[in-house]
C-alpha cells in the first residue's frame, strides 16, 4: 500500500531535475525575479552619489543659499582631493629635476655604447638608438629613486570627481543637459517610454531650492543665464587657469594650446547649461588658478640643469700660454 502511494505521488509531482531552466525560473517567487518596470542607469547614480551628498551636506550644515554653497563645495573638493594629488605630482617633478645631473653623467657612456654598437649604421640609426637608451636609463633612474613618470599624471584622477560633481548638479537642477547623462541614456533599454525616461532622469534628486538659490542677474540656478555672462566668464576663468603653470616641454606647450582652444569655444557651446553648473565650474577654475599660484610660491620647481658651454673655443698648445688673462 505504501509503495502504491509513493508511485502515485511521484507521477503527480514531477521531479525538479527534469524541469527546464525557464520552467524553474518561472516557479520562483516574484521577489527573486530580476524584472523592473522602469529601468534606470543605476551605475550613474552610484557614481554621483558622493558629490550629491557633499552638496546637500554643505548646504544643510551652513544654511547658506545654493549660490554660495556650490562654491564652498568646490573649495572642499579642491582642498581634499585636487590639492593632495597636485602636491604629490609636484614633489615628483622636483625630485626628477634633482636627478638631472645624474642623467647627464650617463650621457657620455650611453654615447660610447651607441657608437660601439650601431655607429657603423649611420647617424640616423645612432641617434634613434641613443634616444632609446637615454629613455630607458631615465625610466630606470626615476623608478629607483621613487619618482616614476606615472606619478606626474596624478592630477588627472581629479577629472572623474569633477565630472561626478557636474552631473550631480545637473540632476539637482532637473535638466538633461549633461555629458554623463547622455552617456547613461544610451545604456537605457529602448523599450522604456521617452516620457517615463525623461521624468525619471529629471525629477530624481531634483532640488526645488535651486529655483530661488541664485543671486545677482541669475536668481534661478535651474535655467541658463538670461544675460549669457556666465558662459563667457567660464571661458575667461579657464584661460586664466592655463596661465598659472609653466610648461617646459614641447608636448606641454601643445597641450596648453589645445586646452586654450577648448576654453575659447566653451562659452558659446555652454549657453544652455544651467546656471548652477556654471557657478560650480567657474569656481573650480578660479580655485585651480589660485592653487597653481600657491604651489608655484611654496613648492617652486627648480630650473633644469644644463651642461656648461664654453664662451670661446678651447685653445690648445702655445696659443693657450700666450692668452692674456
């Protein structure tokens, strides 16, 4: 009797091992299924959450209007993130300048090795080989003394922080005029209705205080500057920040020219940017200029040591003895 009941139960309830993956997934409770009615770019919110928390925290702690809280947040970011990276990079450059005499001391030996190895192949090959040897020796010496070339690029890591702050202000202003917002929108499902996507991206983290948190001729921080002064003030501040540093290398001068071109065209391109974003951007550029002046004052980079060159050709033999002092 018990054997008969077991056989009936086995026929009435199919074995779980014979279920297909789709059938097994459909038997899961709704809470375990990864469906969402309105997909949103969650990675973007995770990226800008620290910046949003910083803006909200400074505004709540100080009680200042948003037009003053935003520059204060920019000062905080510059002080605790950008300044340490710039100091570390500047110390690396200072140490590299101190190692210039050591690199010059290796110059004659590298030339002798190059001429012994590839001198018979012509001056072009010798010059190319010499540059490669000098580059490898420079990397070796810098790495041995704890100042590799990679440390000079540390200030680049402040760019994601800046983009996160700009995107947080864009979301707080309730507009879709933002670089990261456009990138995140490309990863959103195409089945999402346009109205729903616009509502979720424009009302999430929207700050109503931005509408009355401005000053002077731009009382509303959620809209573009009605007099179009802020975009061109941004271009001027970007150009001013480029004049603080002194670029010695050829590639540094080319980079400065490229950034100057971007600064000139930034004003006309950002005419429709919300005033709150422009206030942060201008404040950050002016603080970058002040930071550069402070580093030039308190952490100056020594001039590059160059070999001494004789003022007159060397005199040999009797001519040197006859030369008057």
